[in-house]
C-alpha cells in the first residue's frame, strides 16, 4: 500500500465522520435514525457498486440483485430459527457465491451487453422470488421475526449495524484504492488488452471485484430484511433502485473513496426534503436530477472543477472524459 | 391446446417484433440502450386512445397521428438532449434515457392516471389452422409486421435509409461522405419512437395499457433484441417471434405465471452462450 | 550450441480458412536481436499475438524456456517474461506516465509497490522519459508514447521483448535514438524480436532476419543475405521494384 499524507488524512476524515455518526446515535430521534440507517445502507450499496462500476469501469446493474438475494437469504435463514448474525453471514456468503457464478459468465460481456445482462439478473431473480412460493412466499412476501426491544433500541441497533457495514465498505474501498488489486482494476477499466499484456490476471481480478461487490450488497440486503421484517419481490428486486445506485455514485464521483458517501448523502437529503413535499412527482424529480447530474456534474461532485476565485467555470471536468468507448 | 399456444405465440410475436424494432434500430445505429422506449410505447397508445375516446377521431386517423406525434417527440429528444452525450460511455446514455423515462412516465401518470385503458373493439373471431383467433389480434399483428417490413424496405431502398445504414456501419466514414451525423441520429431516434408509437396503438387495440406497464414493454424489447442479435431489423422480427412462441411454450410447460421468466432466462442463456444472438450477427464488442 | 529461449514448431493459425500463420518454425537465442520483416499483411502482428497468447494457435507448438506455452493465458506469458509493445500504442490514458510503467513492474515484475516504483523510475530514465513522469499518458506526443511502451515492457523484466513497429511514425533522429536504446536493451541479455516495416532499422540493428510472406517463412538468415534474396526483394517490394532494384 502507498499511503501518502493526504491519503492518510482522507482516511482519518472518513473514519471521524463515521465515528461522529455512531456517537450521535444516542441523541437522534426515531425518524432521524431511520434516515441515517437508509443513508448508511445506500452508502454500502454505492461503495459496492463503485468497485465494479467505478474502479473497474463495468456498468453493472446487478447491485440490487445481490441486495435482494441477501434480503431473501436473511429471511429464509432467520425463519429457520437461526441467530440474526448467522443470517447476515449467510446473506453475504450467498451474495458472494452467486456473484461468483454470475460473474464468471457475465464479465465476459462488455458495454451494453454487460449492462443488459446484469439487468436481466434482476428480472430473473424477481420472477423466481415471485413464483417459488415454497421458498420465498411468492408475491405475498416473506415475514421475518421482529427484533425484540423498544422502538428506540431497535432503531439504534440497526442504525449502528448498518453504519458498521458502511465503515467496512469504506475500508474495503480504501484498501482497494491503494493496493495492486485496485491498481489492476483501474488498468482493466482503461484498456483490458493492455492490462493482460502487463501480466494482470484480468478474469480473476474482474470476478474478485464482482464477488466483493456482491457480498457487500447482499450483506446490506440481509440487514435491511431483518430491520423491516417483511420483504416482497418487487421491493427486494427493484429496477429503479438498481439504476439509482450508479446515479448516486456518479453524483459523488466514480472511482473515488468519498464519491459514494457524498452521492448517497446528497440523495438522501433530496429524498427527505424535496420529494417528501411532492409525493406525486417523486419519480419525475428523480428523473430531472439524473438528467441534471449528467449535464451539469458529469464528473460528480468530486470530479468537477468548481468555480475558482476568478470565476471561471469549466462545465466538463477532465475526470468525466469517457473511460470506455462502449 | 398446443395449436392454440402456437397461434397465440405467433400473434403475440408479431406485435413483439414491432415493439422491439425501434429499440433495435436505436441500439444498432446510435449505440444507445434506450430506456425510454417502454414509455414511448405507452405514450403512443395513449395519444391514440385519447384521440379516439375523447376527441372522437376515427381510429385510422388517430393511429397515424399518434405515430407522427411520437416521431416528432423522438426527434426532439434526440436532437435536444441525447445527441449531446451520445458519444459518452454507455452508463451515461443509459442513465440519461432512464432519467427521461422517469420524467415522461411521471407526466403520463399525472395526466392519464394509473388505471389501464384500452380501445378494445370486438371484430369477432375466425378459425386459423383449426384454432379460434380474434380478428383484432390478427389485424394488430398484420399491421405490426407490415410496418416492420416496411421499415426494413425503407432502410434498404431510400436515401435516408442508406444514410442510416452507412452511419451504423461506420460513423466516421459516413461523416467524411458528407452525411450529417446528428441529423441522422435524430431521424433514427424519431423513427424508433414512431415504431414504438405504432406498437402502442396496436397494443391499445388488444390489451389494456397503463403507464406502469412501460417496464414490461422495455423488458420485452431487451429480450427480443438480445435474442435477435445486436440491433438489426430482421433480428427484431426473429427475436419477436421466438419470444412469442417461447412464452407460449413456457406457459404450457410451467404455467402462465412463468411466461415472463422464460423470456428472461432465454435471454440470459443467449447472452452468455451466443453473444451474437440467435440470428448470428457478429460485430458487437 | 545454446538452447533457444523461444521456439516455434510448425505454428499455424487460420481465420475462417485463411492461413494467417502458415507452418512457421523458428528459434530465438538468448540475447540476440532478430528482425521480423515482411510486406503489409504478411502475418507479422498475428505471429506476435500468437506468441503473447493473445490469439490461440490452431496447431503447432510454442516453447519458451523449454516448456510449451500454447495453453497459457496472456497474463501468464507476460509474467513468465515475454513482453510486447503494440503497433498502435495502448497506454492507460487516465494514468500518469509513471503509473503506466509501474503497471508493468507491479504485475509482470511481481514487485511490491515501492520496489515497483523504483523499477519504473529506472525504466523511465533509461528511455529518457523521467521528466514526464507525472504527466497523464494521454498528453504525450507520439514518439514519447512509443518510448512509454518500451519503458512499460522493460519494467516487466522480460527475457524476450517483441517490438511491434516501434519506429513507425518516428522521424529520422528519433529512430536513431530508439535504435540506440534497443541495442542497450539487448546488451542486458534480453532477446529482442523487432517487427519492422523499415528495412533500414533491421539492417542496422539485427544480426538475423526472418521474412514472412502470406503467413509463411519466406527466407531466414543473416540480414545481408536475406535482403539480397531475390524472392524477398520481389515479395517485399513487388515485381516492378524488383526489376528496378536488379537493374
């Protein structure tokens, strides 16, 4: 690992932010805890996507497939009277295993075919969840044992668990960013052929990133399922969500260690303060935000050169240049 | 029983071909996965439905009007918005069209509501190979297939069509030959929207449609394009018919609730095993 | 006589019936510079792609250090010590010049990041790109991008280095400089296969030349005698030029 002073500072800032969030858990009310939990969850999903979509440059739309698989695994395992921790572990393992299987096949595809192939995983997973009544409860959904305790206690508990997962996802990203693994992923993003010619085991690297991403997403899904205590196919495998995740990361900045956090935070703030007041225009406003990000923040918050003191404002930052001409 | 499913499959398949052909054209020529396609189908259906039901325009006028309106809409969207980012990585164009889809869909939902509406008309039914098939479905399928073939013919026999094909093969060479690429892109997207509108009108005759069904139509278009191979018109026809029949066979074998799954599983299999599609067209990256 | 470091035995590659490489048998000795020449479409780049594992052979065998490598993946071959440059240079455009070269020393050189960095700096100094170290690779001019490819390959610590048209597009003084570098690399004991279009380069650099024509070996031997081979002159320059060359 190469750790220069600025990077260490960045890690310290990140960890301080998470620590601050953890300590504030005891002074937040239930609503705030709920918002914080969903922020932490989105951050995990964004960090998971960022490994594949940001560092490696593969436009994956399978994040929510793994999230849903994690949610259902958690539900099924908890319904077998297993401890909640066992269920979460099982969720992460299921996500990793299925990512391994799917990745070996899907990662041979590029560009549109990869994107569509990953969307297809979501559709297939949802259909299976819908129709395999014996295992998933079908379209009616699956009830999961509720955690005992006062609403405050339960809310705080899940907030802290989700936050811990976000810290883990952040640390994974930090490590990936600064080790040969991440270096290799960045080479793959820019030129896969040249990457293999300098000795990078392209297939293994791609599958490894996909598995890591799948495990993180599934773990988030597992915790989510335990928290809401009820899941159904159209909620667990949601198409809009799977596209929202990359939008959030684009909003924050792809292939960076803070982009996913900034993007998801921005998004949650919008969600709470804007959409709550325009309930009928929820998806329309989301659409406007997406279009706005693409035209006005093509490199994300971190990749955009903000107006300097002299008032110059280049609209398109270098970081937004095409990474792959798919 | 089998005959019924086969005939149904073929009738649906014809509609599917029309549904997917615009999506295929845009994908092939612009290299854009148009997430807005499903909503454009709905938009076409509703322009037609509203024209007939609220303004009393005869169907044979309302449907072409819907197509023209969709063409104008598609042309404007491409010219004004998508052209500006068309050369960006696919994540950008895909999310942009997805964002536009959310906006259009939200507007549709606001103005026409969530209740499915249709133009269902009963023209009776006829015997087709010993199977009873409603006339309206046969008509819808025939119109859809005719339009699709017409598009194929136009692509190969008109000046615009040749230009579109030239851009599809090599946009740089086409630009050197004096073809105005942005204009061709906009016209292509317009034609794609027109075909979506036509498919919408045909759908409105047969099934009730609602804004929230746009995802279903988009999913079908995905599957058909992958089955038929990257963005080609004949591929869309092959893919449409294959999907129609496969869904019929799937419902027969596993029960109707699995019909959609069969399509997606088939698509996954084709993507992984035969990345150039059933029609075997090479040349995707 | 020493064992060849790289040996091709009856290597054939067909593309839908066309033999792009036709029954090629060649041996390369440690530390020698061999020119691989031939007219456009003779199959030079295909041969490089076969050796580097980028294309699978249709039949025949490629042996490196006494072991067959035909079933190995490109990255394994690269790590084993066979490096190549691309005819059309392929830098990692969004990385700096130093990072590009480090990619070579980290993965093929199997070094830790610190050692990889030192190795990369050394390679950059060798090709005289050290002043551009922190510049994005996409901003280099063509001649420097070619040198970057060279530095990247060197950082891989190769035993065999295939240079695919490394001089194409360079001016005369740039070529002279590049030739000096290539000679210095060979002096380290690295086998160099120079794939060239320019006869001048091969004549000045190589001890031995191999001429490919329609995928097959047309002539092989010391550079002087190969270049005088009438079949080579005809294949390389065409009939019209062959006559003028002769008289």
